């Protein structure tokens, strides 16, 4: 048995979470040795009581590891453990990182530039449209949008990121084979094809009151910051924001109507110091270190450059037309670039998100740098 299989087995034993597993690993050195230890040896480990020691010692009677490995293979997913290159680096930094991550799709180095977008399941039209717009803008410039795959804001966040032809990750509060809500089955397939669906839970693990906070800590833990779009004062998305605060990550909140209960949670976060978010620029400005000073290739010492800062052909044509000091009208930009108006507008929007062009009143544009 290798370490990956042993960690999958440990993850399936009730009561053995990341914190106890860390104590066990510190004591025994590697996961397979934990599973071969006697009850007496296990009781010598900090935080391991009689019940847990008994379960670990009898793990072969309690855990169908062979069946789980077959389910992983048949379902077409794979399992990441902490030493793996694509295990989220930010997630390793939290107090209780998951022992394993079941992944359908792929996690990539691009996902180090990730922002969580969360909110209520019971939402308003304003909340849904705002989440879609913000997720579109962030994904379009290369930020990975992470959410929980639930109804409401989560679903809108994934949809917006996909519309922006960017990456998005859905973190589940169930086993990876369980679709909840059921109407998101097609959405989860699209997410897996353009990012990943992930969970720390074994196959067939249903959702319960404990599983969603466990899920929320992963959403907060694998991202640079958490953006709450719409939430009442009892929304589970505030749990995600609390985890992000605990991990030292940035919190953003979208303001809403002062008489809307759906916005009370966001307003409370803003009062407590969250950054008010009216657009993707408010998020991106907090992470300027992700952007190079120019569009030239980064030096070997630079890290964390968003991949979308490389300009496509249309963006290069537009940037050549817009001047550093002189304001340029949209009609002049379209004429000088020889692009259709729709293509020019898309390129201008992208350049604004990349902070290379600034729009002024009257549809005038000027170079930012």
C-alpha cells in the first residue's frame, strides 16, 4: 500500500480528520505505518482516544478501500494528496488542510490566482446578475473563480466564469459522485471541463450540517480572497468569510439595498472592514503584485503573473490606437483599428480589466500605462 491509498483509507474512517491525521503522521512518519499500527501503539499518539484507536486498528473491517479505488477509477476522477504538485499551495497553509482531494477535471498552476465567490442560496435578481458579471470579469482576465456549486450565488458565479471562458472550481459538500442540487448536473460537467469539481469526502457521502462548513473552509483556504455577493445575516457564506479572515485572506463584499435582508450580511462585513466591491477592479486592485509592471515577459525572479496579461491580436491593435495622454473616442478606435465594433468593444473591455486602458465619460479612452 502506498501513501496515497493509505490516506484515502484514513480519510474514510469516521472521526479521523486532518488534525488527528497530522498527529498520527508526526508520530508514525508515513500513512501506511498508521494503518499497520496496533491499538496500543495508536493510543500513544496525541489526540487519539480509545474509540479512534479502535477504528484505525480495525480499518480493514470498516473501510472498503479496494471498492473506493475502483469507484475512483470508474468515475474518471483522481485523488490529490499534499505532496502532489497540483495540490493547491494556499490550501497547504491552513491549519487543517484536507488529507485528500477528489478531483474531476484538473487543478493547474494557474489556479494559484483564485478568488472565492459566495453568497446566499435564496437570492435576488440583482444578486444573480452581479455575481455573473463579477465572475465573468475576473475569469476573463485569468482569475480562477472558486465557489460551492450550490443554488443561487454559487451557481451564478460558475456560470459567469464559464461565460468569460475562464477557469472555475466547484468545491462540494458531498461525495464527488453526488449531484446537489440535481439541476446543476450539466453545470458540473462544464465546470470539470473548464477547471475542476473537487471534494474531500469519499464516494456516496451525503451532505449534512457538518459537511458544508468543512467544504467552506476549503473554498476559503485555496483562494487569495473571498467575495460575498449577497447574504443575509445567517447565510453560510459568512462562514466562508470567517474562515478567510482566520487564514489572513482578503474579504470583499458587494453592497445592496439598505432595506433588503439579502444584503444585511454583506453590509455587516463592510462595517467590520471588508472591502466594498462594485466591480472586478476593486478585487484586482488588492492583488496588484499579480500583475507585471508592463506586458513584457517577466524576469525569472517574478512570480504569480496572471496568464491573461498576454494580449491577443485584437487587443494589440486597440492598444496601438489608444494614446497615453490624448483621449481617443470609441468611433476613432474602431476606424483606426479596422475592427468590427463588437470586436473592438470586447477588446477594450479586456484591456480595461487588465488595467492597460481607462474609460472616461463620453466613451473616451486613454492608456493607463
